[in-house]
C-alpha cells in the first residue's frame, strides 16, 4: 500500500527539529486525535508558566495545558509530594524492583486512594459548609465523571430517566456525556435529553455579566419541560461557564434559578466543574461564588495538575443507586492519580495559590479589556484565570480567520524571541486566555502586552 502523506502539513520557518516531529505525527496519527490549532507547537519541556520547543524557543503558556496546570508545569514541591505519597522516595535502590505503592490496583483498595478520597471530601465540605458532598466516584477523564454521575442520576428514582442540559455546553464526546453536549440541532438527539437556553446573549461581554438578568425566559422553558414530561425528569446539568461554547459566564441568579427548580420539583442538580475547579474561576470551586450547592459536582483537569484524574462528588444516596461494578473501570482511583490529587490539595491548602490567582485575574482583566481598543478584539469575557477574547471581522476577513492569525502571530512572537502558546479558537472566533494561577504578575504583564502588540500589528496590516 502506498504511503499516505498529508498535503496540508503545518510547518514553521526556522524550526527544523519541530518540523520533522510535526511531519512524522501528521503522517502517522489521524487529525481526529487533536483539535485544530494553527501553530501546532512541538513542546520539548515545560516549567512553571512556560514551554520550550526542541529548538530552545521559550513560549509563555496561556492555556495551562487546557486548564490543567493550575499550579504551573512541574512544580518541584508538587513532584516531591507525589513521589512521597507513592512511597517512591528511594529511587537509588540497586534492586531491580522497589517496594512502593502499586501503579495499578484494580478491584483492590490502596491507602493513598483512601486518603485522597477523605482529603477531597474534607476540602469540599470545608469550602462549602454543605452536606451534599458525601462520596467520591473516581474516574480517569472528565467525560467519564459526567457519564457516571448521569448513570446514577437516571437510576436514582424509578421512571425518572430524562435529563435537562443547557445548550452549547461541552461535557464529552461519548455516550450520555456526548448526548448532553451542544444542542438539539447538532446531531441526532438522545430522546431522553432536552435542552434549555444558557444566557449567552445576555453575557456577550464582561460588562453584560454585571447587569441583572431577566429570568422570565429561562423559568418559562423549565416550566414547559416540567409540564410536558412531569415525573420523567431526573436532573438538570450545566457548567459554571460555557468553556468550549465560547467562554460565556452567567449571572449568579441564573444558577440559583436552576438549583431552585431542581429543589422544588425533586430533580438532581449536577454541575460540570471539570474546567472550573481548583481556583480556575477564582474560588476553589466555582459553584461557591454562585451561592448554590449541587447534588453532584464533577471535577477534573486542575484536580491532578497534569495527571489524568476526575471525580464525581455528591450525595451517597444517589451514588448508591448503582450496584457493584456499575461505575468501575481500570484506571479509576489508581494510586498515581490519587497521589497527584493529594499533592495538589497540599499546594492549595498550604500555599497562597488562590490569592495569587485573584491578583493575576485583576491584571488579566485590565490588560484584556485594553485589547478592545484594537480593531481585532470585539468582546472580552471571563473571570479568575479563564478568559475569552472574541475576535472581530477585519474587512472581508471573517473573525474565525482573524483568530487563527492572532494564534499564529503569538506563536511566532517578536524579534526578542518572546512567544505565546495558545490553543485553537473556541466556537470559531474566541481565543482562550488561561495561564497557570501561579504566573508572576510582572511576567504576565509582559506577555499580555506582547499580545496587545500582535493584535495592533494585525489590525494595522489589515487596514
């Protein structure tokens, strides 16, 4: 069979080593494996808020590895803690094997798992003061945590097998997690899922979110579904903000409406905090600044600071609706992930990570709002250390193409060698700005100014 060579290879001038890696991967892996990012950066090593290419070029990471590295990449104290919890401190042993925690312990219990479970529950209960955070159902990815929470919710009360999800959210690609992603217009719909509006139009810009929200439309949609489907409704599922949908952050009263609807009508309130937990939106958990408490909250990404782990945390009676094995899989609660959760909790509980994140948030907001002075950025939305800048059309150039040019320009950087790593645009034209919470303020200001410079240059070049 003849070798298949892609005709649309992404390559960059002056990056011989990176280009060879890009060429090999683009030939030997399908495009479906990753979302499109015009820079297709090749990362050789990372530390703190930075990546380095194989050529040694330094890139400020404004993605946090897709909202994962809240503590920054490879923090030394964090790694020491991970190794400590795995009992791997004596790696100089001459023996071919070392006595330590196992790397996998399927259908068994390890002490590190038990400690991670207790610590996570204690942290949630301490942050919220609530009584619903009773058990942890571990998983290895965000969509798996969502899937397990939905299984439990739909089993909890006989006959209640329907889900209400907010439109344009992202919860996963497979199974029920995929069924509640997007909207009814995106695909053949699972007949057990119904969608309601998320206040996107009312949150087009940061200033919009600070205005009171008229809840009439949203209450009417909920009431209509209740009238149509009555006792079949099991749960309402939403996110603290629409991440993949374009970075829309709603008013607190919207979340409070959803919670009240659930309480009044016997539904479960499930919050997908895969992206927003562990300080990303400001507080440790985003739902605390909305003044709500979900029956189940799904955590991931920043929970392990780079190690794949997720969890659905919530009411024991709801999780108890599943029997032995119905929420199990090979990697759930594995010792490596458990150790990563413990090390991450150590950092958040013993270091001023949240305080640093809030200070960084204020700087990011100030600098991003200034981007609206350019012709390139039309709107700015966000909170904490997760923001979206919505690109504008430039003449006949559509906003989506403008976003790609900004991402490419940031990757190329300036004549001083400074560059910025960004992910591909959200919803076609929104660029996410989400550095680690630990990024020093002076360094963040330097690279945000570089972003402004690149937008200015693009606006001028396009007339």
